[in-house]
C-alpha cells in the first residue's frame, strides 16, 4: 500500500506538471502509466511505492525538451528533497535510473 503522504505529494506537485506537455504526455498519460505500472508490478517482489514514483516522474523532464527528457527526469528526481522523506539514497538512485 502506498502511503497517503506520497500520493498527496505526487498528485499535488508532480502530476500537474504534465498539464503543460504535448497532447501525448498530458495528465491522462501519466495516470495511465501509473496504473499500468501498478498492474505490471503485481505478483513481483517490488516496492510498490517506488514503482508509483517511477511511473509518476517518468516524463517530467519533458519541460526541458524531448531530446534529453529522460536524463532531465532523472536529474529532477535526484534533486527532489521531498523524496528523501520516504526513500533511502539508494532507492532514489534506483528510481532515477
């Protein structure tokens, strides 16, 4: 189960970033990726909170352009101090990867 404080933070601060992206990467896309990632993770021994955050943050680097959005997404994850409230440095590094 994902802690409410994580979902609240993501829903209020991360998901809204998608509203300004291209039509294929708007909020509905982010929510679909989150849902599909949760479905794929079922039955595997994985941290569902990490899966949720990976899915939510996966395209946030698009705000800096498409070409390097994956590296920008990783940079933003590593710079997000709020994640340190819930995850270890090793977990955050894995999420960024």
